[in-house]
C-alpha cells in the first residue's frame, strides 16, 4: 500500500484542476455558438425595428407635408382648439425618429463588435491546435505519469523523496504559470467582451493591423503586466495601469519583442555583443521598432506612462535601464526629422519633460549626474546612437513597414484637425495613429485638458466609421 497519501492527493487535485481548464475551453466553444445565435436573433429583430422606425418617419413626413400643402386642412386645424398642439407634436416627432434611429444603429454597431470579438477569440483559443489545449494535454500527461510512479513506488522513501522534488518542479515551472495565464486571460477577456476596457482592445486591434505582414494575428487583452503571453498563443497582454487610450501605442513594444528571433535582432546581438546582454538588446530593438512605426505616440506613452525616471537604477541582465531606453527612443525620433521643424520641436519638448522628471527624482546633490545620464556619453563613446542607426537601417529594409516620420507627423496633424471638425474616422490604422499622436501632443501642451481630450478621442472612435476606398 502506498504510504504517500499527501503527495498522491496533491497530484490528483492538480489533475482535476487541469481537467477544469479543459472543460472551460469546451464550454467556451458552446458559449460562442449560443452567443452567436442570440446575437443573430437580436440583429434580426433590430432590422425589423429599423424598418418600423423608417416607415413611421415617412408617415410623419407625409402628414406634416399634407398640412403644409393643403390650406383647407390647415384651416380646419386652425379652427380646432387642440390643433396647435397636434401640429407641434407632428413637427417634433421628426427629431424624435432621428434620435431613435441613431440609438438603434448604435446598438447594431455594438452587436457587430461583440460578434466579431467572440468569433475571433473562440476561433483562436478553442481550436484543437491552440497552445492552451496542448499545454493542458502535456501537463496532464506528466502529472498522471508521476502519479502512477508514486503509486507504484510504495514505501520506497528515496524514490518518494525524489517524486516530491518532481512534483514541486512541475507545480512551480509548469502548472502555476499555466493557470495564472489562464485566469489572466479569462479576466481580460471579460473586460474586453463587456466593454469595460473602454474599447481600448478594439483600438489596439486596429493598430495591430499595421503589422499584419510581419507577425501573426494577436488578440490584446487587459492584464496585470504587459507582455506576450507565454502559455496562450496569439495573446498580447496590455499591462496595468496603461488600460486607456493613452497606453494603446505601447503595444508596438510587444510586437517588437515578438521579433526577438528575427534575423535583424540576431545581427544586432552579434554586432553589439559586449555592450549589453542579448535580452537587453532585444528590448532596445523593440523600442526602436515602436518609435519607427508609431512615431512620437510611442515615445509619449513609453516615457510618460511606463518608464521610471531613475537614473541610478541597478542593471538587470534581462532588461535595459529605463534611462537608456528613453535616450534611445528620443534618438530614434530625432533621426526621423530635421532640426527646426515642428516635429523636432515636439521631440525636444518631450525630452525636456523627461529630463525634468529624472533630475527631480534624483537624490539631493546628484542632480547634475542625473542630467548627464539623460544626455548620455559623447557621440564617440556612445554605442546607443550607433545601435539606433543600425536598427533603423534594418527596419527600412522591411518594405512592408511604414515609418512614421516628420512627413507623416505633418499629414497626421491635418487629419487630427479634420476629425476635430467632425469628419468621421476611417476604420483603419491611419486615422487612429494620427489621433494618438496629436492627442498626446495636445495633452503634453496642456495637462489640464486630459479629461476633455479623452472624451474627444473616445467620441471620435465610438462614432460612425467610413471605409477608405482602395487607391
């Protein structure tokens, strides 16, 4: 008889937990089908309501027109005591019908959004080949195999001692990360499905379309920390506290990290070996990638939301120092425009804001040292400016990538003004990137306007969209 009931019980509980995750995946498939059926039914009913509203609006139009054209009818109504009120109600009904039509169309757009999200997510994460399915299957096989060995070993204490070590390794290295990723995914998906993320994930989806030629499809979800999911295929986690329109550009960093094994990053790691670790160089490449593809919007979000203004933070082997990352991002932006232009003026304003924060955060008496760390060493001794130039060169070789440079910045300014004047947004990344860049510029110029700017951007995004005609 086995004398290790505690270890056996814990392994059996672990198998049961894995089975729960797999059952949840099956339930997600059923939920997707059920939700699709409900949405289809509501959509059909919605169409009937729209038709009824349109018919009533036409009838109201015809009635009002009859009063205007028929003097005799108008005279009869004038002789009646209640005619004035009736006439006013008929005329007011026109605006009521228009408002009702607007509300019904808003419901239709929201239903289409929910259906699109549900279909995409279910298709990626409930397929037999999904990473989650594979991870669960492999982990269950290992746990069940260990459980069998525990049962077979009986009272052999040296073997049982080794099995405890195997169990703890499985728990810490495989099971905890898998379950943690899954719980994060469920929470993020709930926020996304219900719109509690303020449609930030929807914006991020559109922005990710900019990179379709170089990465597979990703699904963004809110999470505790920003990262590419390690256990769930095709997931980008949008980290707290950046769940807002202002943090959307940071997704470019995660896309850049997804290219960690690309030939460009490998070449950079070879060329700059000794200057930083491979992980640090990959992260710096991701920052150049963000600045190159999204322009100042990425720099605003990175420097003002994510990076910490510590000039003396300890060096970590897996991450570059934030003060170095900020300097690299600013250098990447400066490379995309000429001195004296409005674009470069904006970059200088961002640099001044960051420098002020680093100097303010410095310990008393170390302000000059902090400012020097922001500037970095002279050109001859600074390898980061060489890294930026080399990385930008490699990115230019990717013909499918569009650089957001000084010319794009100027074009985006025109777009921003048009959208503020009421022009509907196009449903692609071009208008969205213009909004993100120039809303951030406006926020940096007037910090007190953040609430008004947030509402303005959300109104642009949530309003009717138009499709851009192919050239």
